[in-house]
C-alpha cells in the first residue's frame, strides 16, 4: 500500500439536524460525481464504536468537510469530529515534515 493512500476522498462532519435539509443531498451528490464519501449513513454499521469509526474515517480521508450550522456548534459529537480533524491534520503535517 502506498504511503499517502486514502480510502475516502472526503469525510463529512455535520449535525444530525442538518441531514434532511442539506447534508444527505450533498453526500449523495458528491458520491454521484464519483467521490468516495465517509458519511455516517453510508459508513457506520450497527455495533460500530462511534469514536473509533469517526477516527478511522478521518484518518482514511483525504479531506474533511465541516457543515457549520447553529446545531453543529452546540453538539458534543461535532466538536469531537472537529477536534479529531484538526488533530489528525496536525499529525499528518508533522509526519510529512519528518
């Protein structure tokens, strides 16, 4: 496996309240254009560890998309995803400079 291989093109971080109005249509559109999308409804399975699945999805994605909304800003899981995206970005940046 090559060093920079990623399984997903994008990881979508969002609040569940924004799924119907914006996020699900966006995720479907991105997939229809040929992108591989980590989106909870596509990627999570019953019994999965939520934090482990999110961390793996972020690490396996080339880019992260944050859907910022009032709901996003007031949730714990979205804060976890934001911090994980930031942490992994800094980790990857550190690894690339070594």
